[in-house]
C-alpha cells in the first residue's frame, strides 16, 4: 500500500469535501460539515481524524470524535481507485487506536439508510446494527 495515513488538518478540508461529494451515500451537512464545523471538530478532538494521501493526492478520510463517553466515526471514505487495498480498515484502526486512549466504552457510526455497499463493508468488518435505538435529530 503506497498510501500514507496521517492526521487530518484543516488545510485538507477542500480535498476532503471534494472526495465526499464524489462518493454516493455520503450525507454532507451544511453546518457540521462546513469548514467552521470541521475546524471545531479537529480542535475539540485533536489527533483523532485521519486522511490517506497517495503521491500528494488525498484518497481517503475518516473523521473521529468523542463526547467523553463514546467515540464516533463519520465520513469514512476511500476514493474508488484506492478501494480494496485495506485502506479504510487501516484508517479505522488508526482512529480506534486513538479513541481507545480516551478510555471510551463504545464507538458508534451512522450509515445512510439505503447505502447497502457501506452496510456490507461495516458488517464484514465486524460492526453490527443496533436495532434497539433510533437516532433522533433536531437542528440548532
């Protein structure tokens, strides 16, 4: 694998958004996924989010954060040309390793309801659906 996984920095923002926009099934939220929202995420959760770079081109990203009790993974994406090489798992492993340092009980992630490819990936990687909960949201 020629890709380098490193900590995400705000300077990666434009390339990360371009990757999200080119990936079906990624639900981009205007406030939380805007530049200021990602800046807040990175500042509140230093060292947790990662990107994958191949020859200076950003080919993957994984956002990670925590609330002091649980960890969260979001927008784990790998460019189609770089898929199937273990890059997503390597980014996830790096994020989980860093989340473990915070002594959290669980790591959660959301998958867009009709994104069957993502569900298949996560289930194959050992993640499971939590059917006892339904996420509710409210805009601030």
